[in-house]
C-alpha cells in the first residue's frame, strides 16, 4: 500500500504547475499540457508510473475504486455522453488539479465540478 506521504508528494508535485498553460496534445506542464498529458507527466515524474497519453487509455489502467475510497493521487475521469474525455488528479478535500481548458489552464476544481464517471487508483 502506497504511503500517505508518497501520495502527498504526488499531489504537491502536481500543484506546482497550477497557473501554467493548457495546450491540446501537450505533454509537459512546464510548457503546456492537456488533461492526460498533465496526469501522465505528474505520475511519471513523481511516482514512476507510466501512462498512455489519452484520458480513455488512462481510464483502463490501475484499479477502479469508488468515490468513498478516493485518496490523493488517484485519477478522476469525466465523460461527454458515454465517452471519457477528461482526467484530473485528486488532491484531497474534495478537490482535483487538472489541465482544464485553454482559457483557464492548469487549475484546481471541486472533484465533482462535472460528474465523475470513473475513479482509478494507480498507486496501490
């Protein structure tokens, strides 16, 4: 079981990019990243977890968990209709950090700002 400290390190790593740009297809939050580029970069560099670059591909990794089990460092997925199209990193206290839109960039939001369709733990 991954320690709370390790999960907190993932969160703190992700939070340093708040305020940076959203760039569609981007994979480096220092220069600009999209939602899945952001989560894959953060998990690779803070926890050594390799993820594909697409929210749909990331959604089938790891272990699906319920909202009651969510912990910092888990991934929260959102959909348009039945199609997963967005992913965010849970940071605790009901919040996520994510590369949101070109207008808002990388920011924090309540995790249920849209209806989560799937939550995945990769740090088991």
